[in-house]
C-alpha cells in the first residue's frame, strides 16, 4: 500500500543511537525503514547540544513521538556515555504511565545479543525480542545487522494496509548508501549525523521509496 509523505507529529519516530562513522549504516537503515513505514524519523542529534534546556527538549521530543527506536547494541570501552539508556528510560516511563492517554508511547530496543541483554537490560528481560518491544542483533556483519533491523521494524510497525516488501526496502537502502557519497561531497560533509545533510537525505530516501512503489508522492 502506497502513502504520501508524512507531515504531522503523529507519524514521528524518535531514533536513539550512537553517533559516528561506523554507525552510519545503521542510521541509514533506520531512516529508510522508518520512511518506508510511512513515518518521519527524528534522530536525537536533531536536538541542539547547547543550552541548559536540552534535557527538557529531549523529553518533549520523545513525548511528541508516538514511537521510538533505541539502538543499545554497542557497549563502548572505557568510560561509557549514558545518553542512550537515559533516553530509553524516558520512553519506557511514558509507556508505563500510559502517556499520551489516547495512544501511549511505544518503543523497541536493539541490543547486541540476548546474552548482553541479560546482563545490561535485566529490567527488560521479560520482553520477547521478536514479539514485544525489543529486537536483537545476532552479532553478524553490519550489513546483516542493517537488514535484520529493517525486517524487525517492518514487523513491529506493520499494519494490514502498511506492510512494505522487505526486498524493496533493501533496494532503497542500497540506493541511499550509494547516493549519500555524492550528497556528502556536494555538502562538504563528512558525516550524516548533522541536521543540514540529514534533512536533505530524508528527501532523497522518500524519492527512492516512491520509485520502488512503496510510497506515492502527494504532489
């Protein structure tokens, strides 16, 4: 089933994941599948880093997004950063208190392996990673991880009238990876984790979804 480009906050998906070049392919995958599912991706880096109000902005962003994706698959060496589990906690709180009342916030968690989850996410160990709000990375290569993430998000967000073919979404992912190289060169950018290039990238992904017949352009 095709759909026009989402415009309202009811379609937003908050994306909480690590930054950096080695994580860029996962950002592409999550962006592609979110758009293919008729949703609007809202990664955390779109929120300005400066200012004492950043925490309140993050809370407000998660509050406005009906759904969130949390990639906790990377356990850094040395001193870890707690931004990602902190943001997962906010999402979980909204889910548990049933906020907003009409459609309580839903979330999924992407972890390194079931063994890692048993050690690092013990409070969420009750969740079935295939049937509830979490999904697992089986330790395969990054491309395979991206494919697994795409399939998991399709399974998580699909409805009777919104269930895109995974192979078509994979094609969009491949086109997006190739196109990003030229987009970076044109924008003199070294990373996709910047609002200026990311917003342009969203438009590119949408057009690829239209070409694959996943979405239709409302223009």
